[in-house]
C-alpha cells in the first residue's frame, strides 16, 4: 500500500479564468475538496502518492490563462515517512521553500 500524502493548496488570482482552470483541473483529481474562499481565492485539499505531485502540478500551471496574475502555495505532508514540503508557484516556476 502506498503512503498517502495530504496536500493543502491555496490559490489566489484576480483573473477568474485562472481560478476556473485550476478548479476544472483539480475537479478531475481522484480526490479533491475544493472550497471557494471568496471571489479571488480557492482552497483545495487533495491526496497524492508519497510526496508533492510535481508532474501533475506542472501540467496544471502549464496552460494557465494569465500567469502574470496567480499565486499558489501547497503544503504537502506524509506522516508515515516524516515528509513535509512547502511549494510556491509565482507564475513562472515552482519553488520548494
């Protein structure tokens, strides 16, 4: 059995097309709980295997409509392996803090 990594994603953008794109992408995830905090903010809870899902997150941001107006942060925790990572996307690339 694979260890499950719990991810909490915070997304902020004044461009509703960005939020719609991310909501659609994450809506196709096997498990994702998407909450709209306000008009420009989403909070998404989702699981992945072992760690931060780098390939999938790169696919998600690859086709963002407006990369100049996006802020994403993801806290990933997998308790069984003592894994914790904090990633931030600034419109250009993911950075692990």
